[in-house]
């Protein structure tokens, strides 16, 4: 074997091992046990609040829960007072590689001119903001230049601070669709292909899935329908054939990856559900029969209400085609969510952070509760339910996820909110304390 071939082989091996590493890797926690105390503790499985919250943490894991927990003699005790202990929150829909600019064309220019290494520095900033906002885990469902997977590795290795990440790499879709981020003229830059997630026909779509997994994707994201913030595609038109959707989903499931489907339009969502997806992202124009089908098949809705609300507020700053789609999405998304709650569709918390500034993820909660979801259910959607979606394999029920609940043996991803969040959901916006893997990032000084 030549030196070049050996070098390539070793590099691929290193990348493969990194992609298989658990999302739970964290900087080494302090060796001294920590005991957290607060007035309340939230059970993310039952949705109930109990008084006299106590959690014992050792070597990055939860080793005791409740007032009867055994307290190590050398433990450091942190009393957070009138606060509620709960699992670190989970955002099931983020894009860490960027942040949308209110000046649409200036944002386009900046994205065009930044080198990937420069953009990765911004991504590290966004990751830190997200963690400090109390979100200890995220699912990144679409980034360019493999920035998200690189960020994940840097966080896992303790090089930078951020949440645990499950990433999709490039989102997959058709030429000219919402996943096709190459908007320059073909005489200026080559069109995107399967490596960048752009595919036409089932065979290319399978190749696109394989490329994302080869370079570290733990979940596959694809675009059955158009998007709100893209200039050229209608928001509610299916952009892939049924055969293409079937190929994407079956290939991902064969490799034990779950699949998230970006769907604003109802018909595209029906086709994606038929293909066997695990979650529908956004779901803006879904009809009741589609929502009932999701409930029947256990397909999660990740509603991203705050993103729709945000673009509705900022619509006048966008070009005319985006402006019109933004207003339509803002008007309909909350109505759809009300129907989903009433029908009992499984819901996992997600914000589409990057459409709105990073670190504002908790703004999703007040919109969820405003539109019919109880505070307890909203908190469970961002903890236990989100963990059920992010972990395990397709079709698996009652996943024993390493995060999302405060239970002995789980990772010590713990936050404290002021007062009682069941009485004031805005408490989620002001975490007093944030711990990930036994490492304290906010409070506890």
C-alpha cells in the first residue's frame, strides 16, 4: 500500500471511529461528588413536580435521586433554593452552522464569502449560547461543509463548549429544491450532487444518504416539501417522488439511522409518512387526517413554532417571495399545532434555531402552552419525548435513552429553573444552573 493510500485509509478509519463515538462524550467531570438541592424536582416521565429535590452526581452520572439518596461524605452540596431541578432540555431541530440575517441579501453574501473554518468559529459560539440556555442536547438537521459534525467532535473532545449533538450533515433533496443550497449560476460554481445532499432518482438518493452517513451522520434529514426562506421553491409542493422518498428512508433505516422529514405541505407529509419517516419537521399546513395518521403510526411532530412566529414578525425584511411564504406559515403553524395537541400526536420539542438567533430556544415553550399544550407536557416534549425521538432505532418503543430523565445511571445533564415552571413557563428562559455530564457550565459557583 502506498503512503498516500495508507494515509487516506487511516483518515477514514479515524473519522469512522469518531462518528461511532457516543453522543454522551463530555469533558472529564470533577472527581468530587456533587449533591444538588432545590425546592422542587420535575419528573419528565409523569410530568409531575415533587418537593425537596435532591440529585447526587458522581463521575458524570446520576447516582442518587430524592431525599433518601445516599450522600457521599466528601460531596460538594449546591443548594439552589427556590428552584426546580429537571433534565437538561433537548432541542430536536437546530442548525448550528449559521444564523439567519435580517438583511436577506447581506446574509447571502456573508455566507458566500466565509471560509468553512471561519463559519465553524461562529458555530462554536452558537453552541455555547445554546448550552448556556439550558439545552444540553440538540439534533442538528442540516448543515453545510460538514461543520456540524466537526463541531460535535470538538465538543465531544472538550475542545469547545456546547450541547451533545446528533447531526445529519447535509439535508437531502432534489435539484432546485429546499435542500439545494447552490444558488450561484452554473458558470460560476458547479451544481451540488449527492455528496452535498442533492439527488435525482432513487439511486442518487441512496448515494446521498450513504455519503452523509459515511461522514458521521447519526440521523438523516430530507426535504419532501419546499421551504419558507428559500427563494425559488413553493412551500407546499412535493419536491421528491414517492420512489425517491422510499429510497432515502429505507436506506437510512437499513443503517439504523432515524429519518426526519422537512414538510410544510400536507401532500409531501403524507408521502413521507408512507415512506416510513420517524418525524415530520414543521408540519405547517398539515390537515387533520395526516395528523391522525401520524398518531396511528407513532410519527413525531417537531413543530418549530417559534421559527414560524419569528419569520412572521420579520416578514417585511425579506424578498417578496419569502415575505409571502413567511406570513402564510406564521398564520397557519399555530392552528396546526392546536389540532395536533387535541388529536394526541406525539410531539418533540424543536425550534429551527438559526432561523431565529441561537440561545432563544426556550421561547418555543410559551407558544406551545399558548396553543393548547399544558406546561408539564411542554416540558416533557423537551426532555423525555425528545430523547425518545433522538435515540433508539426506527419503530423501537420505550427507548432507554441516556438523557431526558433524572434517573440513576443516566448522564448528569441537569438544569435548575427559577421557581415553579408549571406555574410560569417563562422560567425556562432563565436557567439558574446548567450541568452537562457532571460539568457545571452555569451557576453553582
